C-alpha cells in the first residue's frame, strides 16, 4: 500500500475508487465501507484509495485534543492496509481545511487532485465549512464532475449503532469487550517505554511505563492485557490512571504495565498492549505495603484470566 501525507506527491491514479472518512478506530462500519470500495476497484481494475485525516474534527473545531482518538495514525494505516486498500492519503485537518466550502473540497481535492471516479461514504457523512456538505451535495457535484457516489448504510450490532463516539463511551466505562465487538478488532495501546519513578521495582513488581500519544482514549482502571514486546507476547497487569502525589497541573494519566514472567530491559522499545478485561477501578495507595498487596492480587487475577 502506498501512503501519501498530503496531496503534493500524488501521481495520476488509475480509475480512483475513493473511500472518504475520518475512520477513527476503523470499526465495523468503516471496514464495511473500505472493503466495498476495495472490491469495486478490483472489479473494474481501478485503484482503491482511502482518503482520511490526521486529526478528527472535534480536535480542531472544539479545540479538544485530550483523549479523543481510538487509533493513532500508524495504527489506522495498519488497519486500513489489512483491508486491501492500495493507497491511503492522510490530509492535515486544520482550520483551512475545516473552513473550505463543500464545493471547493470536492473540486480541489476529490476531482483535481485525486481524479475520483467513484466515491464511497457513510450515510451520515458531513463535510466542509460548518459541516454543511451532505450526501446530496456530493451527488449534485458528481453530476457536474462525472463521478459516482456510493453510500454505505450505518452498521448495527445487536440493535446498537456502530460509531466511533459509542466505542469511546464504552472504553471510558471500561467495557472493553463491548467496545471490541463494535471495533471488529482488539483495542491496543502502543508506546515507547520510558523511565518512571521505579516504585514498582522497589515493590518487586517492575513496571514498563508507556509514553502514549495524549490524544488517545485512555480507559482508566486496572486491566488484564496481552503485551507484545519484540517478537514475544506476555500476560500483563496494566494500570491506567493518576499517580499519587502527582504535582502536574493539569494531571496526566499514566500507563504502566507489569509483564508477568518477563525479565530484561525494555527502555526505548515500543510495546503494544491489547486490553482484554477490566479487573478493577484505578485507585491510589499512599502506603507502599498496601500497594504491594493489591498489585499481588491484580497479578494473580491476570494470571487466571490470561492462562
């Protein structure tokens, strides 16, 4: 799959079949849409293209960037690639893009830059300044600039609408399995291991401290997880929450993982955590002995869940 960051390096594409959307989470509805575009491209010998953004609109329009993303850009690209798309275009979603009229967005980006022949979108897709562009807008200009519009209906699971906002809600409530059922794939947290305060090591439960993109949704609590470090997997007890005596303003949640049975050094390496089940709420302990006892119980619980 070819990855384009922006539009300036895109060469002429053969019969571009474009799936358009934010695709945060690449959930079941997104997957259905992208796979439909990929299938059409294969049928006609065209190029399947996923056009998406580096931010979700609420980050820019509402100036809210804390804990809103289900997938980082690398994770999104990986998930899209697995669906068979031949190219992905990552546009910078900024005030300029947000303020473009629907007509300018279609003409400048979809028609002039991509040469779209067929455009695939979800049934509630909105775009352009003040979200004024609709499916009808796309179809109107499709007649003028000779492209087809294909609309994928909203996906439902057990009577529940599949949406990124619903999945965020479930994750924040610690309902990992319910969120995963709508995602259609595991929920991962990825980050480079950085040095922490080494309190876990002092308690005989060393933890790996992950530097997580602050835009990522972080479900607070203690979780049973699968940790991928290098080429091996390890069961892990994961703490997502706030440290006691944290003097940062505003306080930022941390992600710490104790890998059961792991011996070695992880500093500077990237670790991926697949959250499996919430085992308790996050809380702080001001007495090291009480913390050590709780960690021991957490580790025993994780061992039972992940065996």
